[in-house]
C-alpha cells in the first residue's frame, strides 16, 4: 500500500489517494469518522477544533462497503475554507493590495523560512499552509482504513501519552489493548495514571497562561503481530526503519525509539536482549520485550512498542523574534491560531501513521 496526500490548512479540502489495497476489504466510514473525532480531542487543543468537525468522504475504490481493488480516494473538507477563499484562491486575486497581506516574517521552529528559500517564495503562506499539522487529519483517515484491513488478521493498535512537559506516566501497560483503550479514551490527556493526568493538565494551563507551549512523548502498541513482517535483506525493507521514518514525519516529532530504546545505551547486553523460549502451546516466544518487537528489521512475534518525542508547538502567543525577509528588520514572529499542547492528539496521529506502515511492509 502507498498513498499521497494533498491540500492546505485553509484550502477547501484535504485529499488522499491510497493504492494497493486488495479487493473485498470491509470499510466502515463511521469508524474512520470516529478516529478523526479522536484526533480533534485532548486537553490543550485550540479554537480550530470548535470550527472543524472532520468527516470523511470516499470518492473512489469502495463500493457497497468494500474495496474494489482500485485506488481509494479520501476527502476531508475544511469547514473554515469559507473564511479564506480570497486569501487561498487558486485564481489571481482581484484585490490589487493583496501583496500587503503576504506573510513575510518566518516563525522560528516552522518550515516557513526554509521552505521559502527552497521554493523561491516571497510569501511564507505558500509554505505554512501545506506544512501545517492540519495535514495529519487526512493521515488519520488513511490509517483508519489501514486499521480496518489489519483487523482481519487479528492485529490491533492503541496509543497513549507517557509524558507532557516533564510530567511522566510510568504506568505499566495493561494486560490487553482493550483495557488500554478504555482507560486512555476516558483521559483528557490519554494517559493511564489519573494523578499524572491532573499534573499534566495543570502544566498545560500554566504554559497557556505564560503564552508558551509544551511537548511530550507518546507510545503506540501493536498486538497480534506475526513473526517476519519486514525483512533483513535490504535496508529499505526493514519494518522498524520504515516505522521510525513514518513517526518522524509527523509534524513536530523529533525522536523515536523501540522497546527500551535509548535506555539500551546505559545497560549491558544481558539487560537489553530478549531471551528466546519454546513451548508446544505457544511456539517461540521472548521472556521480555526490551527490543520492542523487532530483531533484524523484522517482527519477532512480540507486540510492537514504539515511542515518539513531540517538541513543543512552535506557534507561541508570546512569540519569539524573527526577521522580515523583505526589510531584514527584527520583528516578533507572526501568530497563527494554534494549540498550546497537542500531545494527546499526536498520540492518535501516531497510532494511524504506524498502522499505515504495518500494512505497507508485509514482505
């Protein structure tokens, strides 16, 4: 399976074309919409979530509730488009003063300046519209389709938040993903420990009062994974490598690890590798899962455990300094409507990005 997405943050819609899904896969649009709703929730989200109520439309590749084998086209409309039609019009604007509305002050931490230099733009809006995290809405829709395919093979996926702004939730994983989902879906910050959740929300409130933002760590768990997804024979077929790349492609994500991850650097080998066991009932298993379900770029039958680090959102209501690309004068960076913490939503996005890569790497 492969896919492409298109669309801008304040354009008319987000679009995806998915290729490679086999025929006869049941597709429930209500389930996709439920996943989109989950992405829009979470403590720390901004005003746009009150404007948009994301709903998917399927324009091709699905008939009477099942895939046909043809490319699947998904669309998520931007309801806020009606307020941006002049600014985002594909036509040459009638307003002769439209040049005065250009964004010429690149925001620190965003793609604005780099993208403007790379694509020769004098208006940073040409960059910020496409680089916006709004694009993750359509990627959640794609992942929701992939999840429905994976369900047929007994593979399940869930996520949680383990840290926000330095407040950690070190709770062990529950015995089942169903229990993990029940607890995290009831938590405003999608974590397991209620005391940690209260501290996280207080930290988010404090950052908001200070015009600041917070990052954190999310964890995704994949159960029911068979042995041998991915491959050791080529670098680009290693499934952990592909998942790592996909996680880092999420807006504001700056780090990724599997199992104990970076902690492995501080331990001897006897405390890192997973001993192999055998039984007639279970076949080959591992005593532990420190490697997060991977050996040699392939799944080893244990649950996949992957974590991603999300930096604080760079749009600040106490903005940092920047430089006007026209005048070269120092200004405080322009403010675009934003969240001050999107880590809970990012855990949902990470689930779906991982789902898409599991579907891609069956070989």
